[in-house]
C-alpha cells in the first residue's frame, strides 16, 4: 500500500535542524493543500512543474488532489523550469515545496 502524506502529517515532524522526512520515495503520495492547489492553478500553462504535478495527480473523494511522487520526472521538471531545487512561485513554507527540495535528484 502506498504511503499517503499530508501537510499536517509532515509538518508535525519538523525540527530546528534537517527535515529529511520531506524526502519522499518513488510512489509515495501527498495530498495538496488548498493553497498548493491555488498555486497550481496560478502557474497553469507557465511551468513544467505544473504539467508534472497534473500528470502525476488524481482527484480523490472530497475533491482533494493527491500527487504521486515521480522523482525523475519531478527533478526534470524543476530543472527545466530553471531552479533545480524548488518550484517557481510556490511558498517556501509549503510542505510541497519541501518535498520538491528534499526529494529531487538535483540537490
């Protein structure tokens, strides 16, 4: 069974030091927050990371969007957008940004 993460479940593990719990494995799942969905809508058609997240996400019960981690695709999309370690225009405070930072192959 795939592991399902939420912003709350990941942030509850934060410390003042390294936060490698954001380094997700291939196939693990993350449920986007409302703010992350707004970010995704805002960057529609502008960045490769949009296409990557949309291609690797599904709509689940309750209208939530769940992203399935694809490390190679994520790393490639971030690199193509010009900032290999984070997503353009996504808040540094978001769990999704931390997932991109810790999980991509370009760090």
